[in-house]
């Protein structure tokens, strides 16, 4: 039993390292989103850091419209980035979990 426990601890440590590596890799995975008319484009990393915002100059004349565009497009981009992030980290965590009876929450 003690050997099993040591094996599980080693597996958990290995999984933790893989999660950290995946988080670093997700800093390089880019997610693009744009408004339906293409006037505003944003790029985020899969870790939800804004990399760029590209907007058409026509949006500069209307503060409310620009704010609405930013909210809509950023929220869509954040949702996409979150889905990528959760899928990647979830896969690493699920793959690395030791088989502990009663702990099948990742299935």
C-alpha cells in the first residue's frame, strides 16, 4: 500500500508539471474573434491575455458603439479562449490522475 501511495504521489507531481507546461504553452496559443461586420478584431492567448485589438477608424466617432463592440467581441473571445484553456488543462489533468477508488470525477 505504501508503494502505491508513493506511486500516486509521483504521478500527481508529474501531472502538476505537465499542467504547468501546458499553461506556458497556452500563452502561445492565439484565439481570434471579430465583430460580425469586421470593424473590430481582437486576439487573445488561450490564457485569456489580450494580445491585440484592431479597430476600424469609423468606430472612433461613436464612443457608445465602440464600447458595445469591445464588450461583445472581447466576451466572445474570452469564451473561446476559456474553452481552449479548459479543454487542454482538463485533458492533462484527466490523463495524469491516478486510479483512486471513488475519485472518478474526471470521467
